[in-house]
C-alpha cells in the first residue's frame, strides 16, 4: 500500500499496516465497522439458508438438528425462531406468526448485509463530513469519550428492548426454554424474575430481568458519557486521547465475552439446552442421563405391581435414550474430523432396547467407554463394582472370566427387542461390545453406507473451539495494542530525554547536549 505525502516521494506501507488509513479518519472508521457488520450478517443469513436446504426435519427425536451438523439453526431457534414456511417446526409451536420463520430471518439478514455494504461504500466515499469536524479547529476529530457514550447508549437500548419486549413476548417470539434433561424444549414467553431466587440453575426468569436491569443502567451511563466530560487527570489516566488505548480496552471486553460464551456452551447451561445443541461431555462422564433413566424405571414399578421390567422401560422418553448414547457426546469426535455426527454412525432408525446382563441370579452391567478412549476393554461388573466377566483381547474361550465360562445371559427391556433373551456367547459378546456405547440403536442402511465409523463432534464442540480460539486471538491483540499504547516511547524511540534534547530553544545549539540549557543558564 502506498500513501502520498506532501513531497514527491511516497511512503510505502506493508500489508499489516493498512489500518493506518482509518486511524484518524472518523468517516472511514465507521465504514470499515459497517462492512464488518455486513459480513457477519451476510454469513449468518446465507449459512441459515444453506442449513435449511440440507436439514431433514422429519424425525426431530432420533435425527435432531444437532446430529445433522446444524450450526446457525440452533441459535436462531434459541431466540424464538422455530418455524419454517414449509410447515415444520421445532418443539411445541405456540403461534403461526409468518414474520418469525427461518426463511424470513435469513432473507432479512441478507438484505441487512446488502444495505450495510452500500452504507459502508457511502461512508468511505464521503468520509469528511461536517459532523466529524471540531467546531473550534474545523479539523476531523475523534471524540473518543463521546463515541464510547454513543455506543453504550445504542447497545443499552438494544439490551433493554431485547429483555423487555423480545424475551417476555410483549413484542417478540419469546425464547427457547427446556427442562434439565432436554425433553420438553420449546419457545415460551419468559416473565422477568427480580429476585435472589432466580439465581438458582434453570431459572429462565433472570435472563430477561438481567437484560432489563443492565440495559437501564447502560442507558443512564451512556447519557452521562455523552453529556459530560472527564477531568484532565482521569482523561490522561484512561488514555482517552489515544485511540490505541481505547482499542486495547475494547478488545478486552470482546475476548472476555468470548471466553464466557465458550464456557457456557462447553460445560452446559440453561441458555445452551440439549434440545438444540446436544448433550455436553459431562453428561456422559457423570452418567447424568443413565441415572435419570434408572430412576424413572424404578419409580414406575412400585406404583403398579403388575408392571414388568420390560413395560417400565417403555415409558422412558426416546430423547433421553438418544442422549444416553456415546455417539451424542461432543468430545468423542476430534476437532479435525469434518462433517456432522451422522457421518460417523448414520441416521438412528430404532432403539433395540436396554441390555440387561445376568450371571445366574447376579445382575451385571457393562463398563461404559470413557469419553477420550478410542478402545476400551469389555468388562461386566456387578452392583458392587466387582468384575465378573470380560471379553479377552486374544481369542481364547478358556479364560476364567469369559462369557462361555461364566454363562452370561442377555435380556432386552424396551425398544424393538423388548422381552428378547439371548444366551448364545457370540450374540452376548456382540451386544456387550455395543453396550459400551450406552444404549443400542440400529441405523438406516441407506445412510450408513456413507459413514466411516468415526465419531464426530456436534455444534457444541465446534462453537466452543472456535470461540476459545478467537478469544485467545483477541487476548493477544489486547496485549499487543496495550503494550504499544503504554510503551509507545520505547518502540518509537521518542522518549522524554530525546524530546528534551530536540526541543527548540532548550539548548543554545539544537540537539547538542554539551551546550548550556535554559535551565542551567538560569541557575
């Protein structure tokens, strides 16, 4: 990049110094920010449209959107958009408002992107507007204190309106809410909860109340920043006259938000429900769904004495069964295995049932594979954790704990094999290997031909990884710009001492430290 100077010679800038052209140009600074907004809005609109083309909404239970690799649809659904113009929806549809559909939201973002691009072009061409000039010097001026106040005011108005109108349903679709097991998720109008009780987990009322309170205080503080000026000491201390000071401070808020959202997504929270993003790895590590399924089965049997074990398992929700499968675990798929979860094992077709193993009168359970293991020994343990049976790595049936020697039997409860018993060692060992992965399913033969048997991660894993990466990038950018602003005299060489030696009139001979200074001459 070449910048013309007042003389005949021209200064050549490297590619990583192109931002200098917008450093002190308010109009073009606005232009590049509007263009960035256009790129984000355009990407989200086009990506949403692409996902709507490839998604299969026919089976939201066994083939949910998070197993199909959808990335933008879950975020749109979380904000209350759960309906398509092609007569399908997620969750329980509360209204048929034609404005809040996936297609209209996608088109709106694409149009917004186009208008933002035109606005960016206009501001780049007309960068020297009178509104950006100082009234005293008639020079282009960046009033960073007022710019901060304007941005805070606009962001607070958006925050306040989002909490008061959008989330509560006053003028909006509401938000996605669900239970702690991700079974009855749907959009609902959320009433604000201004109470300490709302600090409990899965209390959705604190979300609109937080936006209302934060927006209200932000509006007040923004008006104060627009209408008032800081004192000289505070102005110098916060570096309000240096755009790189302000840039480094603003980057810190961005990487902090990125770290927070990444943690909420990966570790799980009420705003990242399993219905839309799939379970987290800690659900599998802590046997969260497995323990709940067992509790549901045990709670049914005492109520009806005539209810057998196989009928008790039929009341378990199918969503819960799918969550209790290692193929739904986002940490089983490495980050460099591209494609949706379906590319690993295929589309789930049926649930075979819960595998119950027994050795005589002793009930056994297969030790499940940990999240970060690719292979794991097949061992069957009793209720005390004692190993009673295993499958040897080498092909030898004479092992003391082999299935052949211990005569382990298999019994299915629930699913399409409900009530089926197996005692053939080869069949028992085959289902024991599958039971390592949690609940056992069959997969669609047509789609299974396109799979490779290698697990993938869900959108939960991709979002966490990408935003942690961006957070570290912004963190290092914050350190870089902060060091440039704080230690500017070091990297430019313009120190206080050099300024003293070159200041006109300080020495009798300019730049000669040996000559008498005005101070020494005065003394």
